């Protein structure tokens, strides 16, 4: 009988923990301005790469997850630099563990900081005026130096 009672208490604890996690995800979703669809995609990606089901991603699991989401964090020098930048954001204490909450915080920041294609085109039209191109000189005049150099390099 004692064995059944202990099992029941463990089940109740697990259910309470799951309810708490779901409530936190709902609060995060609402506070961060991400859609339920995005939250589901992030959760699915996170869970897929959480091979040991620990609820945390190690650096290599996290890198694979980012690559699956379209991030250019490959094994070249530029990809490694980008990955280290991202790791500094999601794991500032260098624990080499990324929780789902840290992952969501990063992804919501990334998705809200990016412009839509329409916004990019509108910005281009403003800078280009009646032309179909923007010169390097115009970019340097209108943008901060680091952003202008980035655009010119690409």
C-alpha cells in the first residue's frame, strides 16, 4: 500500500510540474509576443534535439537545433563566431546548458528583431529613391558604419 501512495505522490508532483511549465510557456508567449504556432515550432525543435530528455540542450545539441532553424552556425570561422555570440546570449554563465526558457527568450528576441520582407523593401525604396539600386556611398551616409560595412560586404 505504501508503494502505491508514493507512486501517487510522484504522479501528482509530475502533473503539478507540467502544469506549471505550461502556464509559464503561456505567460512567456504572451509577454514575448510570439504566436502559439511559433511556440509549438520552438518546443518541437528543442525537444527533437534534447536527446537525453533532460530539458536542457548541450552546446552541440543547441548548435544542431539552430542549424535546423536556418541559422548559419556551421563549422567555418564565421559560423563559429556567430555561434559563440549566440551562446553568450543564451548561456551567459557558461554552464553549457541551455534551458527551454533561455531558448524561448533568445528565439522570441530574434523573431521580434527581424524585419519582414515588406519592411526591408520599404526601407530599400526610401534609400534608393527613384533608382533600382543603392550605392556604397549612400549606405555609408545613411547607416551606422558597422551596418553599412555589413551590407556592402554582402
